[in-house]
C-alpha cells in the first residue's frame, strides 16, 4: 500500500489543528453569555428581593424600597411611559428632544475638533501658540460652563447643543491632534519628495490617520454628548430627559428616577452601537482590526 501524499497529510494536520480552536472559541462564547446572564439575573433578583428583608431595611437605609424602588415597579412605570397611559405622559417627546440635541451638538463638535486638530498638527507654530490656551479651556469643569451656555443661548435646545459641543470638542480635538502629530515621518518625507506641499501633506497623508483616531473616539464622544445634554436640561428645567429627572427628584419618586436612568442607559447604548456601525461602514480599512 502506497504512503499517503504530503498534501493529504498536510490537510489532515490542518484540520486537526483547527478543531481545538473552533471548540475553544465556541466554549468561550458560551461561558461569556452564561456569566453575563447570571450576573444580570443575580443583580435584578437581589434588587427585587433583598429590600423585602426587614433586617436589611432596618440596618441599611438605602435598602428601603422608598429609595431604590424595585425592578417590577420600574418595568411597570417604563411601560406606562412608553404607552403614555395610567396618568403618565409619553416619554417619546422628551427622549426625542434629548437625542436630537445630543446628535446635533456631537456632530458639530466632531467637525470642529477634527479640523482644529488637523490644522494644528500640520502647523507646529500655531500648535505651540494655541495648545496651552486649549489645555486651560479643557481644564474648566463643564458643569461650571452650563449656566454660561444657558445665558448665551437663550433657549433650552440651543443651550443643550452648545453644552454638548463644549463637552465633546476637546475630546475629539486632542485625538485628532495626536493622530496628526503621530503620522509616520517617513510617509510625510516621501510625500514631500514626490512634490506634495503643506496642504497636500495635510489632506492626503495626515487626514487618514486623523479620521481613524477620531472614529475611535466617536463612542465616547456620543456618550459625553448625551451627558452634557441631560445636564443642561436639568439646569434649564425645560423639555427633555433631564426635566424628567428633575421632576423625579423633586417628587421623591424613586421609580421614575430609575426608569429615566434605564431609558438613558438604553439610549446611550443604542447611540454608541449606531456610531460603531457607522464607523465600520465608512472606514472598514481602519475599524476592522485584528481578531482576538
């Protein structure tokens, strides 16, 4: 009987080597999903049942359902807010107001931060002049700026947008600046040897790196933009999710408070996932990454 060919042996070895990796990846996925499910279920079970233990409520003040409500009550209130039933107004107008202002402010901030970071990265002299000023402005607490934004804007929507811009623009700017400065010197030198001027270097060499770093910052940018918008709405007391939070606190309604927090959590997650999808669609060459 003839010996097996080298090609057949190689194929068998390749299949043998691949199989443990496939099983391992599948087993890891099962473990991850199981642990996540157990953690989430355990959290909600503890939240629902621990406050019913009188000894805990006596010793630990915040375990009282008056302060932390319960998952069942929060779910019922969220359903009422979604439907606008049982005497509760629909949450959709407030949620729409917050999301729209967040998106507008974040988009404007991303454009400004990207352009400013790219320009300063391409002009070292301007960067040396303006960087200390920008660092000082970035060090100012955003909460302290909110009243100024309200006075300048004159309306809740404009104030929310301006606050979102001030919160996000520095995050995007520093990412864009460091990306532009970190562009490989060899590529810049090669472009200059080929006859590229400063503008060509900025647009054709630095810009792709800047866009990549900015795209990586987008999930944080949209999350920070949402925080800035809600904070402004709390200060202004106008329409929006911030107004619902203010109402919940003023009426000591823990159920409404947790309901709004859950809505904001889901909203933030959807926005971050949406930005991630957009990043993959527009820049697959950057966001693909290496498999882990």
